[in-house]
């Protein structure tokens, strides 16, 4: 009898299961104890950039970039917090990045992330691995 176990972030190939919006690779273990794992392809490109909130309280969509992983960093020169989330992000519901804080994210495209800020001209730098 085969049993399934869940491993890391999902790749484009192999069996994938989504739980609470997070995709996982599935590894199968057969009766003999052999393990079969779908390997995720390594990132081959790195893209960097910035997203700036021109007016506090006005969310901004980050640039379209296919991704396997993203790192967001609130600039150390920011005067207030950055809030990030989906298209409806606000200072009341977004995840918070204080100046200098970094968050890694597993997401398929950078443009799924929106930012807002306490202060005009606050920004994030981003790194996309794909």
C-alpha cells in the first residue's frame, strides 16, 4: 500500500496538493519503503526592483514577474510601515513590514502582491527568483 507525505513548495511537475491555499509536492512511499519525490526545478533567473506608494492609503500593485519565490524588504529610509497583501490591502488588514524588515514569500507572480503605506513615498525593494 502506498502512503503519501507532503514536502515543501510545489513544483510545476509531479503530484501537487493544495491545503489552505498553499501548494505542496506529494511524495509516495511504497510497501518496500522506497521514496519517490517530485523535484522542484531550481530558479534560473533573479529579477530585482522597487515598488513605491505615491500617496499613503493608496495601494500599489507590484510589477508582473513570474516567480517561484519572492523576497520583499521595506526600505530602511521609510518613515512608516508598509502593508502588503492582496488587491484589497489596507493599513487595517495588511501584513506589516517596518522599515528594514524582510519577508520571503512563495508565490507564482509578483503582481499578486499589493502594497500600501503610512507615508507617501515609502517603498519596498523586491527580489524574484524564477
